[in-house]
């Protein structure tokens, strides 16, 4: 399994501010959001309008596109 390490910033209404997680690179955005919500136990707060946003690029990721296709998510130093 190829994985990405993502630093997630949550909305102000969530009980967390930031969390760093290892996410399967083959997940699409919708799957990644569901996985993240399950991991941090906030599934009950999901409304269906959540997504992943790249602030440096000022864009939302497409719901059905695998995370592995985004070059900017691949720029991680691997130890």
C-alpha cells in the first residue's frame, strides 16, 4: 500500500484543530475524508459537503480523483 502523510486542518466546529495522518494514496478524496473521519472519530459530524483543500494551490481536490494523482501531495521526504 502506498501511503501519503497528510496534515489535516479541521473546521472550527470540530473538536480537533490539526492532525497528521497516513492515508492510502489510492483513496479518492471522498474515501480519504471518510477514512480521516473514522480515524479521528468524527463520523457523526460529517455532512457530505466535506472535502480536501490545498491551501498553497488554493484549490479543492476532486471527489473522485485518487490522491496519488496530485503531484503536490507526493512532495514528502521519506525516511
